């Protein structure tokens, strides 16, 4: 039996194009609506926030969009990322399944986020922009944009959800090491932040609030644009390099995934690993099940209706159709800070409506347990977000065992947990619980959904 | 011009043997002496602490020692580690030098330490040992042995230097995630620890003290052996996989290093990258300069005499001839906890006497500055220990610039700084200073050197 654990590709195999699943959709995405008129927005409506190159990517129907060489040259620092066969995990689970994971923790900031951060910084620099403002949850995205800012000479301002800002001072330190400015959100720096603090002085923040702050700062300054780390079509497309590389690596392993698992906050890492394979299925019928795993405390895909909603709390963004818990929903302060978004990427939401993907929700304790099993078997301590994907993969592997089926499971290990050690300490010390969302707060947030679409 | 940044090898290129520089030495190592008799020790004298397989490696004169397949199978999880060409750093420095770095931060615990931890755990398990006790400075070694213990089913006890135990709670959490027990040293658990605490209740500890504690615990229990993370010949030999892989990767780059740089605490990562190349020089005269970089606050190679000394503070170990600051020397609590050892590997010390390597010392502020420059250029935040190697490489690159020489520089980036963010925060906040060692304490420690050899 082969003992090979790693499937490595050299730099020449970094994809030359991103994959855009919009080209293969059986039904197009619902339009993005202007919040004032309720009419479909025009590309020019987005121009105060984004460079035209990214706006074009947002609505592109091209299957392949060329990756600019300066972006590929930065990708070379960590891409192609390795694909691992989790042989020791398979043994620990005594499963006949073949488990593979794509490991994005090898990037400069330890997650998949630089795949789009570098691209966004490049296009903004090309458009003459000097500063980007953004939000961050656990800090993965903020540090990725900080890194990209250093590379392309852009100033970076990060509004970091307050609960994570407090839990993860080292993520802030990493952003600062890359030269970025990091502010706890809600802050006193914006109208949106001040409005929240007036009503809830102790607010621990949410991605929705932080987005409002970052959008407000970008909209009010000529030299500043806004950057989003997930949700939008162009962001998901930039992440397709994950799945496109994984396709080549599964071929090296002489295998093809029966099941693909990713965790979902805004949806980008799940889309990155799954969409290229779903594209194959759409074009030639190659069977694959794609499973999106989310936290039970923020159950967007599994509990949220598919409806038009705002991307942010202060309602500064356009209206997009997505699975949502309501833009004012604030999930409990659980440790997977990167999965605390009230909405879900329109593309991921749309695919669920088309029954092209499945979704499920897990509690945080069972995810930390899965992550600990994985760490002892494979030697990598996953980020709390990634533990959701680990848990999903382990459950599928155990189902294979129960059914005596030797299926092939591929999951995205989207980041390492080196900046999340306090969460592991709390878990080992028995201080974590399965905080659920507040049902009445969810009902209220859902009642506030705008009546359009 | 090629844009390639990474030189990757597949698992088949993991070396099948370790390289033992003792086979190529122009003069043999001075004997290890029994502390009671002053006579050369016998292998059996070491049997209470180490399995015979490792004792044989310690004194072996074979050039190549086969790596057991179960060890190679675990190496597959991260080895061969990547070799990078630091093109963006070269550009930032405007140097004609070609700078390469071997990156050991891809290992399960983020440093080179698992290379020997896995081997030591394997041989101890083979010998029927059930528990290993050890010391750790910054926690890199302790977490590496904790990982290896999980792999081979050994209980691990780690005595962690108190200053690092306090500075790095997350390293402790990682050890615990891998199932190890971690104790702040000096502790009340051992005679050696209690003796130090009686005299210095506020002692922040030292590697010498922690070694005494771990050795004492191993010596008093039948089922327990001791494991050391550096200094000893067999440890340095296990690290030779670094340099042996780098040789293959430099060949892929169609280059050969003129200069090799590594940081030195006990000496193992420097030996790992440099010894295979020094072996080439000894056998066929291929020119290479090897530079060992140490902290000015613990300047073993640059300021310590070459003399017989104990490896630990309580004088439980044999006497080895090495560059030493005296076994009672306690360096100031600077942040590169992995470089705080009072002595230096006998092999590294011997090579310096034979003028086969050079050494130099840097202050911590200039090392953090170098690490920050590196992080912004290459996207990897180095461990404070590794910053010493970065500083050495940058200085050599700037000398190339001044002299108009396009030399090839290879350094070992022995670990990432994800568990050292507080040190970076302190550095950015201007809270770090260039703490020097206490001259009178050094003089006293040197006056206490044993009068043998």
C-alpha cells in the first residue's frame, strides 16, 4: 500500500484562471436590488466602494476569469497549497472512507483569506486607490488584507468585531505587524458604530455592524474603497483556486471526491473547495455531494429563510437574496468568530435552493471535540471555524463505517488554530458551552426583513 | 527570469539516512567524562536515561545512520519541508545576493523540533519505555515531544522554564492538546527544583535548571527516560534531514550556498542545516562559510570558554567539553526563550575550535527589526529565535551589496512566531530593550567551571 500523505503541486500548477460558477448555473442569480428603489442596481451604483474590475467580476458570466500575473506571483508564496490524505485519522476512526483535506493554513496568515485579499488589493491599487477599509470577525480576513496591503502598498483599516478583538489580541498584533490599523467594532469612529453603542453600550459587535462601519468609512472618502472577505460573487470566485488545485491533486491520488465538506460563515471557503466540483457536475453530471457546515448558534442555511436582506446592520449595502437570519441578528459570542455572519453568500444560498448542496449545523463543543481528535491524528490544530468542517467530515466517515461504504471524502481545512488557543484552553477547561441563539431575538430580526423581491 | 519561489520535494525524497558529521571530523570529539571519576563514560552509564539505540547513535562514527520507516512515515506529514527563494526580501534590501531559506515552520508544532522528537519517541517506545520527561524553553521542544508522544503512545512530562511558561500560555495549551503534562520550572516536584526555589524563590528558571528537574524525574523511575531537544550528538544528527533536503533543493535551484546561517541555542537547528554542507567541504573541499548566530544576552560561542562543564545546573549530567557560560549562568529573561542555554552542542563547539564555522552575537531589538522586515517581504512572521538567523542573513546580504558580490545565502527559518505574538506586541510598543547579561554573574558562573579535562 502506498504510504503517501501529501499531494504537492509546483508553482506552474497554480491555476491561470479563477472558476466562475455563474457560467454554469441552470438558473441565474436573482438580481441585486437598490435599497432605495427596490430596482436592480447598476454597476455604477457600486463604484463608490469597489474598483470596476471587481464589479465586472461580480456580474461576470464568463466561466474562466484570468488571474493577473502579479496576483499569481504573490500566490507563489504559498500556493498551490498541499492536499493531505488523512491516513492516521482514517485509522483512528476505523473507517473504510478515504479522507482528504486541502490545507489552506500554509498561507501567510494561516487561512484561505489571502486568496482574495491579494486579488482585491491588486485591482484597487491598479485603480489608483490608496486605502481599503474592511471588517473582520476572528481576524483571519483582517490580517489577510493587512498582508495584501503591505504587498501592494495600500493603507488598511480594519473594523474588528469587539468580542474577537478582546479574545484575539494576537490577531490584532499580526495586522499591525503588516502595517494595518485595527479598531474594535462597534466604535466611536462612525455614525453606524455610535448608533449601536448608544442603544447597546456593551455590544460585543457583529460582522453586520462592522461591515456598516467599514462601508461608511469607504463611502465618505475618495481615496478609499471597501473590501469584503466573503459573501460576494467575486470573493467566492477568487477562492476557486482551492478547488481547482484540489481537482489536480485528487487526480494525482487517482481518486475523485464522493463528498465535499466545508464550513460556512459568509460562504467563501466552502465555495472555494466545492464550486469547481459542482461545476463538473453541472456540465457533465459527475456525481458529488457538497455539504456546507455551519454553527448551530448562527444557523443561516439551516434555519434562515431565503429572502432579500441587507448585508449590514445599518442598511448601507444593496439588497441581496440570500439565506439570512435578519441583518440585525447578533449571534452569541461563541469562538468561531469567522462564522458569525447573519447572511450567506447569494451563490451558496442559490445553490441550496437548486438542491445542488446540502447544509447542516453543529454545536461548538462537538466541533472542538472533532478538532482535538484531528489534531492528535494529523498533528495540525485547526481553527475553530475549520473544526466545523472536520466534524462534518468525521461524521461522514463514520457513516461510511456504519454502512460499510468506502467513499472518498474531501474537506477544506481552511485555517490553523494558532491564534485561537484561548478557545482551546477554555474548551479543555470545560468553560465552553453550547450557547444557542436567542429565539426571540432571531424572531425579531426575521420580522425586520425588508419587504422586497 | 524565473519567478519560482518554492522548491518542493515529494515524500520519496525524504532522506533515508541521517548524516553523522562525526564520520568526517579531522579530529574526534573530546570524550564525555563521568562527573564522579573524571574518566570517559561508558555507554552503560547513560542507560538510566536513554535507550541503547540512541546511546549508540551518540557515539556512532558511521557517516549515514538509517532512518527507521515508522519515523519516515511520520516525517511524511510535513517533510520534505519547503525551500524558499526570498525574492521579495532581496528586492527590499536591493542586494545582488540570492537569499534562500529552509522553512521548518510547516511542522505540526511550527519548528524543526519534531525531526528529533519523533525519532526519540520511536526508539524509546521500541525499548519498552512508557514515559519521557524533558525540559523546554520557549515551548517549541516541549510541544514537539508532546506531539511525538501522542504518535507513539508515550506519556510526556515537560518542565518548562518559568519565564516562558508565563510568557507563552498557548505553548502550554498546545502541549496539553497533545496530551502532555506541563510544569513551570523551577518546580516543587524535584529536589533540584526545590533547591533553586529555596535560594531564589523568584527564579524565572533556566534551561539548565529545567534539565536537572527532568533528568532527576527520569533517573528515579524505571519506566521513564529522559529526552533532550538539542545539544547531544544524536539530536543534531536527527536534524541533518534539514540540510540533506536543502542540498537537493539547492540543486533544483541550480545553486549552492556560499554562506549558511542558523541561530544557535543548544545548536541543533544550526547543525541541521549546516553539517551536511560542512561534510561536503570536509570530504571534497567545496567551499562554504557557516555562521552560527546567538543572542548577545547569552553569548555562548562568542564569549564562553571551551571547557568541560555540566549540562545542567544541579550537576546531574556527565561533563562535556563545550563552549559554556557556566552551568549556573542564568541569562536575562529575553524573548528568544529557545536560545537561553548556558552551553553549546559539543559538536558545534568542536567545529568552532577547528575553525570550520564562524559565530556572532546580536541584540534582540535588531533581531526583531530584521524579523519585521522579513515578515513584510515574505509574509511569514518568524519566531524570535529564528529572527537571529534572519538578521545574520540580512547582514550578509547587505555586505554582498556593499561589496557588489552576488553570493548565495542559505538560512534556516527554524520556526514561525505564532506563539510569540506577545513578544512582537512588546517590540512594537517599545517595551523591549537590549537586556545584557550580568557581567559579574557571568564571571561567577565561569569561576565555578569544574577543573577537569
